């Protein structure tokens, strides 16, 4: 299983390089509806990034928990690199521009990667469907009657 670390930094600290996903410091929205929509979108993006980098789904959940608590700080999700022989774990990379892969995947790894990608797409679609349209208005009980 791939290892990861979640880094919380102050605004003026320099961003970490080679991280799977990073969230810049921000001021929370005043509207609960906008804030919920923002976190659904972030959840979708983090899930895709985690799936494509081979990290466990727990990494996305822990990242979102930390990020919600530290809204005025930079939060980054980084994968820890291992030696090639240690525990048989390798970083799965996409092909370079020259068509060569930095670490070629076996057939089993390709299958696992594709399953994770499909799962991430399914979760993303479900999250997109759950976000309310901006044109839909919430109707009060008096207006409904």
C-alpha cells in the first residue's frame, strides 16, 4: 500500500513540490450552499488525483478533513517515494511525451489502475449530480403552500 503525508503550511511558506494535490489558502464562503458545493468539487478532484497516483482512498478522506479545519492555510497531499525494491511498491506514471514510461506497469497494475480510475469517475459523477443547480431556489414552507 502506498504511503502518503498531508502537509499544512502557513500562507507565506513556499508550496511543496511533487505533491498529488494542493489546496491554496482561502477564505470560507459565507453561504453554506456555496461552501458545500465547493467541498463536493474539491472531493471530486482529490478522489481523481488519489486514484491516479495509486494512493488509498483514505488519503482523500483525511486530506478533506484536514483541509476543512485549516481553511486559511495551504494544505498538500504528498505521496512518499520508496526505493524500487522496498515492499514491491512503485510509482505508477503516465507515459512521457516521448512515449516512454518512467515505471512500466504490469498487466495486474494496469487493471488495478483502470478500476481505480473508473471508481473515481463514478464518484465524481455522483458528486456532480448531487450539487444543486445555481438557478434552483430553495422554497420556504409559506411559498410552497
